[in-house]
């Protein structure tokens, strides 16, 4: 299995946000302001995920074979894995 980490290009400047948080933490008196934000939804951009990765880091003396068996059993019993991996009928209703 190959795992590739790639940056997400969602239009959010994370470094700027982290820098602002750090600056405001250092000067709490400057944090007295009102947030104003706007959002533009682009119809050509899918709102869901393109991929989901679950990575287990287990500190154990178990063999690789035992860990792979545990992983397989986890996938068989996980409702979340099942609903993501298999087509599931989804109904959205408005309650009255």
C-alpha cells in the first residue's frame, strides 16, 4: 500500500490563520474585534471527500500477520467502514 500526503487546496490560508492566532494570543487586548466573513459557494466544487485514509499505529508485540487479522476484523465489524465502502441508500426528509 502506498500512502501519499498531499496538501488540500480549499482556499484557506492556514498559515495566515495560525499566525493571527499566535499574534492575538500574545496580545489579548488586540483580540477585541468583530469577525466579518463572507463565503462564496462554487457549484463546480464537490462538497464531499475525495478519499478517506485511516491509519492505525499500534504499539504491540503482535506479529504483522496478527495485526493484519485485527485490521480485517475491524473492517468487517465497523458500521462506519461499511457505510463508506458500500453504496448505501440515503434518504433526507423534512420532519413536520
